[in-house]
C-alpha cells in the first residue's frame, strides 16, 4: 500500500512540476509573441514609408524634371519624330 501511495505522490509531484513548467513556457511564449508583433508593426511602418517613397520617386512630374535636369533630355522637334506603322509591316511578313 505504501508503494502505491509513494507512486501516487511521485505522479502528483510530476504533474505539479509539469503545470509550473507549462505556465512558465506559456508566459515566455506570450512575451515572444509580443516582441514579434512589435517587429511586424515596425516592418509595416517601414513598408508604408517605402511605398510612399516609391510613389514619390515614380511621379511623372519628377521623372520629367530629372530627365530634363540631370540627363539633359529634351522634347524632339516635330520634324524629328518618326512614326512606325507596325500593323502594315506585320501584314507584309505574312
């Protein structure tokens, strides 16, 4: 009988330790989730900033300003423009 009681005590003690460990692990993982959520939030803010910067850099007015200022692009004169009729050249090949 004492053997059964000792075995039961070991199981109860083991269960108590498992509960303590599980609670500790749960709290640890909860704080880790909080850290990861904070990191995700920071990345989302950074992504939003990058999206805004991309849209600013890709604005047609800015592209034209850079093309004219830094690259020296100019609009061609009317006589310098060449039009290609792709539809008629495609029919000639067939």
